[in-house]
C-alpha cells in the first residue's frame, strides 16, 4: 500500500474545490497525512489598449494574494489546521505550472483537486487545469467533480 504523508489541495474557491477539500480531509484522516492548501492567482498580466501586456500594479497583486490567503485559512477550522498540520500557500502565475512545481518542491504524495467537468466547446476553449495536472504531476492526482 502506498504511503501518503502530504496531500496537496489546489483551490480556486469553487464548489468543486470545496468538495475536493472534503475528500482530501478524508484521505488525510485515513493516512495521518498533512494538508497543503494552494491557490494560484492567474497570470498577472492584462492587455493594454496598445495590445502590449503590462503587469498589474503590485498593490493590486498584494490585495489579491491577501484575500486568497484569508479564504484558504478560513477553509479549515483551527482544530483542522492543527490536526492536519495544514500549510497555506498563495502563488501568482500559471495555475498548471504552479501546482506541479509545488508538488515537486514539497514532496507531495497526492494531489486532490476539483474539476468543473466541462465538455464540448467550453472544454476546448477554457481547457482543463485538472486534466493537464493529471498528465504532468509527479504524483497521483484524484479529481473530484
């Protein structure tokens, strides 16, 4: 049987992410694992009128990061944070790259993440971060719909 000591839960604060966290808590309880909660603020560039991408002001990014950190910390009760030795991280960048790199850098044994289950044109246009994480992650990935 595989040993699971660290479980990563990437969250975009959607309903799917909430369900993934519930599954992750069950797994963490079963294996005595810790939980890492991660939010990735998407690429911080916006298209200017000149069609040149410019970075968002640092104050705006700091505000987004602070709000995301508060939401992640509120996702677990104080008792759960203690029981699961929870780590909270907010990063700015490409969600796919950030999730995979976090898993590699932190010896994550399992990623539990939500998927919106888009199909058809929505899937083609929006893609699926979860699908790409499944293909590139250094560890098993459990997707929750």
